[in-house]
C-alpha cells in the first residue's frame, strides 16, 4: 500500500478523482437508483407514498400468453364466415373478461395467425412494450451487420494513397459531427409524403409512374426509413475505426501476399480480415450498443408512431418515466435493456474470443 501511494501515484489519483466523482454521480448512482425504483411504484408527481412492489412492474410488462379461439359454427356444425369469406371467431374479451380465466384479465391482443378453424392469438399485459422490444431487436439485427459492412467497405476505399483522398474521408465523416436532431429534421423533409426529395427522385426515375409514399406515416415503411437514416448517419464513425485498424496491419504482409500471387479476395481473407479481429469486436459492440440506444430519431421523426410501429425500448423508457410520470415503469424498462445489452455483449465477446 505504501509503494502504491508515492507522490506520482497521489498526483495521478488527484487528476482522476474528478472523473471518478462524475462517473459515480451520473452513472453508477443513477443505475442503482433505477434498480430500486423498478421495484417500487415510484411516480414523478404523486400524492401517494412510494411503496415496495417487488417484481410486479416486470411481471406486468413481461406477461404474455397464447390463446386459441375456435371458429364459430351454426346449429349444423358448419363454420360461419363473413361477407368476405373469412372465418368468424369469438371475440377475445370472452377470455380476457371471463371470471374462469383470471390469468388473462386485462391482457390485450398483439397479433394472431389462423390455422384451419383455430385462431392462435398472442396476448400481453403490455403490448406496447413488446412492440418496442421487437422493433429494437429488428433495428439491432439490421443496423449492426449492414452498418459494419458498409463502414468496412468505405474504409477499404479510402485506405489508399491517392490525391484528394482526405476530401472523401471528410465527406463520409461529416454526418457524424452534425447534430442528430438536425439530421433527423433533414431526413423528415426527405421522407415527406407530399413533396419529399425521395418521392420526387423516385418519380423522376420512373418517369412519373411511381406513386408518392408517406414513408414516416405508413406503419410498414416507418421503421425501415428510420433504420436507413441511422445507418447513413453513423457509418462514418465506424469507418474511422475500421481505418485505424487497417493502418495497423504491417505492409510487409501485403507484399508477401503479392509475391505469392494471391488475389484481392485471398489477400482480404487471409491478411486483412485476421488483422482486423480486435477492431471487428470493438465495432460490433459499439454498433450494438448504439442501435439499442436509438432514441433521438424516433423522438424527432415519428414520436413512436404510426400505430406504435417505431416504438423502441429507450423511447418507451423516456416516455413512461417523464411523459407519463411513471418512474417505476421507465426504470424497469431500463433495467431490462441493460440486461439484454450485457448478455449480447458477453455473447459477442465469447464468439470473437481468441482461439
């Protein structure tokens, strides 16, 4: 202990104390407070006293079930169909409001699929949460590989000693330094269903045959539009990380590969990619965390709509915690998100470990 408290170490600890204090005040302490709030009925403004409720907030959000509805039949046992020829099924409230099935009380339909004369209905106590969880997973599964691949391709293109290559590096990196709010507003105009730039370009290319689409107002295209914008906005940041990894690979390896007569693909597979192993781990972890934390784009462009098609976990946590003043619900979502990101990060580290 004495050897660790030399004058040099004391100076180092003195410089580190402000940073440690900020981390304790704004990261570690709020994390434990969030865990505590998630186990209570804490609200932002409420005349009722705060009380401990245990895992009730988690149960209410995660409660999900699948129920079966048998098709309606007439007196002769024939299946009843509507005017469109579709099979009619009993109303879901016959189960969710039935005293004999108290476990389904208050649950709502998320989606259903029909198999023969049976409708399988997925119901949940908090449908919006499950939609947000599904949308967040879709964002991560699309953004992580696509953004990493595009960033690597751009890094390979600009990792050359050509005149004016710095201009291209600046252009590719420029969206990163622009405020995400400004970028979201810009893309909202691009996606506009009336006179948006995207609709006008597609109409020009198709010689007027393309019908304008409200990209952010259509539940089928809104999430994809936000994913596309998010990939474009952050690809330059990961391009720089890939570029730094490329420049650490010794040039002698490329010279040896050229002497052996390897093709460009062989050079990439056996020289470039192995040299980017640690960089790839960093890029994948960073992209995954950023994709799970997507918020500003949703808040500026769609507010979670239309029909909750762009809800995400972070947006739901903020909306419930501050918009609905439900601190306990927002904290529970934050804890669930933390566990998900932690598990995925550990799996990524295990898959990309040294062998």
